[in-house]
C-alpha cells in the first residue's frame, strides 16, 4: 500500500522505564527552587545563591517531589541507589528527570621536601549523589552527602593518620565541564559555592548539600542546549598540596525553552533533562480505559501484515517498537506538531486507509481502496485509530514506512490520545520541525530530533 501511494504525495515526528502519570497530574520533576539555605556545620566560600543567573522561571506549578534540601527516603532514590548501576562510573540515569550515583573521590596529599613533592598519604571518601531536573526552569538540582563513616586514610604514617589526615580540608562542588556546551554560545553555571569541611566532618555529616546547575542560551526555536556537569574535589590544605584534583565522571543534560509543553492549564516552558535515558511510552493492552488502542499498536508492531490497509507488494515496515536490546529495537519515532503541515498530511493519509461508518462510500479521502482499506463499520461510537501516531514524523504520510488503522471505541481513542500527550510532557519529548523543502525520506537530524519508542505490555 505504501509503495503504491509513494508517488502520490510528498511527506510530511540505561534503558530505563519512562514515568507516566495519571491524567491531570503534573510532571514528576522539580519546580522552581527556593533560595538555598546554609547547611549547619558547612563552610561556604560565598553567599548561597551566588553564581550564574538562571533564565526565567516561567509559569510552571509542578511540585518538587522531595523537600528542596533533602531527597532522603524518596522511593525513586532508594530504588536508584539500590541498583548496582548506581556504582557505575557514570552513575545511573533513573529517567529523563532523575539521576543518582554511589561513588568515591580521592585526594592524594603531597609535601614539598627539598624542592620536590613527596606523597604523604591518600584520603578516600564514599559519596551518594542525586539530581532532579526542573520542569519549569533551565536547571537541575544536584544533591550530595557522604556515606557515614566511609572515609579511608591510606599511606599515612601512624601519627599523621590520626592527627593530620582527618583534619585536612575537603571542598566539593559540581562544575560545568569546560568545552562541553553545545552550542558553544550556551552557558552552563553553578549557582552556589562549594561545600567545605574537614574530612572527619564529612565522614560524620548526615545531611544533604545541594546546588543548582543552570543553563542559559541555546539554538533554534526551542533554545536547545547540551551541557555536562561533574563533581570537582579540592583537598588542598595549609602545608599540603594536591598534584591532581579529583573529579567524577561527566553527566549529560539537555535544556530547552519549548513553550508547547502543557497539561490542561499547567505550562512548563523551561526544563533540563538527563540525556542518558532513552524515552519510551509504556502502554497496556489490557488497560480498561485505552486497551483497544494498546492492542492495535501491539498488532501493528508484532504482526503488521495482519493490519489494514493491506499491502500487496511486500511486507509492512512499521517503526517504533521498544526493546531493551538495541538489536531488538525498531526504528524510533519523532514528535511533530499535530496541527502543522506534516500532521495534517498524516491525517489525510490515515483517512485514505479508513472506511467511513456509513453506506455512502468514503468521502474522507479520494485514495481509499476498498480492496485493501479498512472495511467500513456501522458500530456506534467508533473512531479510526492510526499507528504510528499522527503526531510523529513517521506517521501515515511517510513514504518509507507503513501504517495501520483500526476501529476502536471513541472513549479508548480519546484516553489513549491523552495518555500520549501526557507522555510527551512527562518525558519532555521535543518536536521535530522539518523544512517544507525536505522530502519524506529525510531522517530528523540535530538536537531537536528527540527519538522515542513504544512499549506495549499485556
């Protein structure tokens, strides 16, 4: 079917489960922060809140899922830190808005003797870290605390191990990785000064300290920018030097100022997400509110040749199937504006495959073919559902992919549409805006090409 109509029109949207919220709730990300308060027992080298200014906070009203200065006890963090992935060098990207890590930082201390640095000992600390991206501000809040009692003093002589090593200073702060900003005109900044304590204090300090890593500038209509941040350790103390400062592995974030992220009356015009997560929509084929659509998508992905419109010149090729294995994963989908030019083309081609629920032919589209198209239905309250979604670049009008249509209950179709729209917001799926001069076979390129997949569960 696709090849027959290919010449008839030019076309026109570590692996980790996406958090999907019930209809009407706000995205599970952080709202604009309150000014950081000084943490007891910590020396800050400047006033809290100094540093780079964030962009406008926007009008989002989503609530932060944790108290602003203490993420302890939250279910997601316990689950994240409980995984062995949290001890990987890069930490664990829990989902598009959340990250955690369980890692070590080391400081090797030297003294200058006879004009040469001589190693005196190495201090090592075990740290827990968590981060949450905001959904109404171009920032992510980064939390850190030491694992109580997990500090080692190696290589020191017996006296210095007790009298010197625990009393040396340890200063920790996130930093933006130099040279990692894309585009280079975008700016990454840390809006709070480093936390500084003696090693023994860190070892017994139970509370979380935190900072906001923020973004300004970007490219395109959505002002998209990519940054990397990492933890930087400075243990230099009077009489003792460090040859090399300790740093954790970089963590990637993407920030944007897209204005089309809304749920009902809630708007989320700025955000930062973690790029290490591959987003996929998880939908149940047995859900009582939209299971008919789930079963349609499942059949389209797993048995496409059984779906309408029938194809007579070869097997159907339908993209978007999620698999944790890259080898089993289908080609991704890309979001577009459903009301734009390419969205309207998808709608027209969808109608070309649907038989109308009347006995008077199919006025929806002139290209409907009774021999291959979806048979008409006379059942009440039915709508023609399509996959891939009409809000994707790979939708019905795309010449390189096939599509599927099926009659489903109107309420199921509406509920599934809301479910998809909410996924776009909660996982911050950016729109791809193709140029009108591009042909249908063009693959989305550039930072706005935000790929996602679909996972259907029984």
